[in-house]
């Protein structure tokens, strides 16, 4: 239920999908859409989307009014409605970069991982430049949150909900809400009480509306209280409301809602009241049965029943298979938690919630593993309430809970008291996202998670995890073209790896520093850092890595035009792969050596080396590699003036590729369409979950 709008069936006490009152405000808002703006009056085309502001305190029905308005006008905007909440129930202002990324995701556009507020908001404006859509920005704190999101397109419309004016945004059309008119207030109350109790004492119903100041949220709570007590009259509710003292610390406009909430809250059994208070700890205000069970320390079925009961009396807003803590009630619940619950109990509830999230994420990832794997065996031993029916169900759960899980990770890290659980949660979330979405598709979320890991690791002085997080962040920077930023993080990771005495991290960081310099075209520094990494690998006897680094050195020397050094490096790579028994890699290295010989003006040697590479590819049984090398050999033969031999090799390559394509098609037909991706791993000293 959102403010005035209610849903479900016709029984008293169960909200149902209707909207009450506010007809004057609706007509005014619709007229504002059509009314000429300042630019139009001046003879200019409006440079930005029109902004309609619905202002009022939480609980006044502002979001419901916005939803009703958008429902009436949505048909005129063929590109749909985009919505985002700019303030969480706990009061946290959602950063613009998070909001912009959420809106871009709804538009099917992926923002670059690690992009800042300016880049993402500009991408959003560019995406909306030729569309006709409605943006619903709920619970905006001020103009600073709204302004960067406004489309530079007068064909779009922005409907913003806020507690006050959006000073600084020109030509905003405000609609300020107070209480509902008595008739609409009584209609809303009737949906909870039924018509009989209202009919027998209409004056008492008017008194309730007056005591609630016409606030839909307060009326819903009083209605819920009456619905749970069918033997009481509306006059009883009026007397009890008047008997409750005002909280002098609350602003005057909030006191009617606070008293209505107190009326309902004090009628709850102690166990239910405790669970309700703890729901305020739910990340982003989103609660499902598992979250409620973990917070309250009860079973999942009991938590589910409790949530249904809270929703029936207006204490929660149902959303599909979960509930949302109303933004108007969240501050009241948090205040009660601070006074009624011991800090240790609150911390324990948070720990149970995070532990439950970790186990669900482990189950979500494990269902994607092959049958008989250790992960699937562990999955089979989990309680039934934590297991998913199939990978599709797990993926849907992860998609629907992603925002809450990301919020849980952020809150856990910011809390600072549950760092071990926070690290486990982030690690489990990274693995689940990678398993279901792939590292490329989930890169923006992974970037934020690696930053959280870095925050915890730096706070705790965990140098190995600092190095791992920096390497992961730098890799994502490098993929999105931020090479300078990647280079700085690779060098910082090298320092952290040395502090941790972690040879993997230091070797990986040195090689990555070389790669960043190579991307920047600084061949001398790239060769220097590859050389340092090579010395470390040689000292540790890591032959495969040694061969790979020889290859990277060969590539850098080739780019720099140092063909002699390049050829020596490629030959060393060939020898290394031969010792390791990696025949395809050996064939590729020989092919690169042939390329260097050709650049160096030694075509006959290049031809001989290229034939040797084809031979090794044939021995390896890699038809695609063999075909690629034969095409290169054909090019070399043509340059040497032997087109007949070149045609033979091209025909042979075509035949190999036809065989491979036929086998690939047969393999695809034999599969069910499953795919796997590499996991974006957080390397650390922690044991595997």
C-alpha cells in the first residue's frame, strides 16, 4: 500500500486498490503539463523536461498522488515510465551515480563500471535525448538530487516528490499537499472498518479524520487498528487517540501520524512489537520472510505470517513477494529501536540478517554448479528453506533482491562492527553475481563491491585483501579505458602485496603495471616491468607464467621496433611452452616469432618458422589455430611470390574451419543452452565459503 492507494479484496481490514480524493490536485497537475513554460512564452523551445513537484510530508499521500497522475498520463509517453527512490527509508540520500545507473539499467543501457556522477548523468541525458518518457523521482531531498537527472528533452516529463521546494530548478510546477478532505478521509477509513461502523457514527469518523489531520498514512493505521478489533466503534478509536500524549520532540505536522502509529504499535503483542521495530534495520527498507525471520530470530513461516499481519493494518507496504517499510514510519521505528532494544540485541539481529543473506547467496551460487561438485553437495545439505528449486529461480531471486543485497553490503561495511560478516557477504555476493550474470554484465556492481572490500581491508590493515581489491578495481578501470587510474591502482596493489609478502599479488601487480604502460604506449617502461615480473617468476620456478611473460616482452619489443630482442623473447617463450607441454601456446609463440622475422626483413626464415607453427598446431589437434596459422602462411607465401601454394593453404584452412563450424553446431544442438563464466574472484586469506 502506498499512502492513499490500497489494494486486495473487499473484506474490511484488508486494503484494496483504490485512490481517494485529491481530484483538485490531479486536475491542477494535468493542467500544468499543458501550460506554457517561461521559455515557450518567450518564444524559445524549452531546453529541458518539465518538472512537476508534489510536495508534502511523508504520509501525506504524495507518492500515491504521483502514481495516480502517472497512471493517467502514461499512455502519452510511449517510451514508458522510469522510477527511482532518491532517499531510503532510513534517511540515507541515494547518490546520484546510483540513481542514474538504476535508470540506465531500466533503459537497457549499462553504464561503465566505476563511472562517476557526471559521466553517468550525462549518459542518462544522452539516452533520453530522443525519447518521450516519464521520470518519477520519489522522495527527493533537494534540488541537488534532481537537477543532474533532468533530461535535456522537452518531450520528457519529470514528476518529483519532495518534502519541500526544489530551489534552483527553473520553471518547476509545485503542488503542495496537506491533509485529505473529510469525505475522502472517511472513504479511506471505510476500506478498513467496513461501512457499518462509519454509518452508525459518522461524527466519530469525522473526528478520527480530524485527529489524523487528514493524513492518509495516519488514517490507514487507525483503520488497521479498528479492523483488528471488530467489536470496537470508531468513537473508541477517537477516545484512544485523544488519550495519547503528543511527542514534544516531533515536529507539529508529524504528531498526528506519530500518535496513530503509537495507537497501533502499543496494541501489538511484545514479540510482534519487537519484530516490527527490528524491521527498520532491513537494508533499503525492503523486507522478505527470510530477512524478517533472521532479524526476529523466528522461523520463516512465522515471519511470513507476521509480515502479512503488519501489511493488513498498514504498517508495511506489500510489493510482490516482499514488503517495504514505509518511509513515514521508518524514523519512528528507528527511534523505538534505540530506546527499547539493547545495542547488543540490535547488533545480534543485524548479524543474523547478514548471516542469512550469506547462506542464501551461497545457495544461489551453488545451484549453478555441476551435479556431484562439492558446492552442489553442500547445497544438498542446506535446510530446505535456503535451497532454490533450479538455477532460474535462484537467478530471479538474485535479480529481485539485488538492490537490497547491495544495500546490506554497504550498511555492513559502514557499520564497522561486523567486518568479518561484511567481508563474507561481499565475497558471496560477488560470486553469485558472476555465476548468474557473468563478470562483464555484472561489472558495475562488482566495481562497487570491490570498493567496499577495499574499505574494510584498509580499516583492518589486511594487506593481502587490499592488494586483491586494488587489482580487481584496476582491472575494471583498464577495461573501461581509464588506464591512468588503473596504473595508479596497480602500483598501490604492488605496495600492498609487498607489505603482505604475497608473491601472487606482487607478481600479478608488476605484470599489470607493465600492461598499463604498454596500453599507454610507453614501451620502455612496459618492458622494464615485464622484466621485473619475469625475474620473480623465474625465481619461483613458475615455468608457464615465465613463458607467458617472455611472450609479453616479445610483443612490447616488437611494438618498439627492437626486432632482435623481440625474437629472442619469443624463442624463449617457445622453449618455455615446450617444456610445459602446452602445444597450442607453443604454436602461437612460433607464429609470433615468424611475424617478427618478417618485420625484420627475413622472409625465408619467417616462412620456415610459420610452417613449424602449423605443424605444432596440427600435433595439438587445434583445428581453428591450425587454420589461422595456415592463413598467415598463405599471406607470407603470396608476399614471396608463390600464389599457387598460398591458394592451397587457404583452401586447407577453409576446410578445417568448415569441420569446426559443423562440430560447433552439433554441440550447440546437444546442449540445453547452459553457459558458464569466469568468476570475478576476491583473493584473500579467508577460507572458501
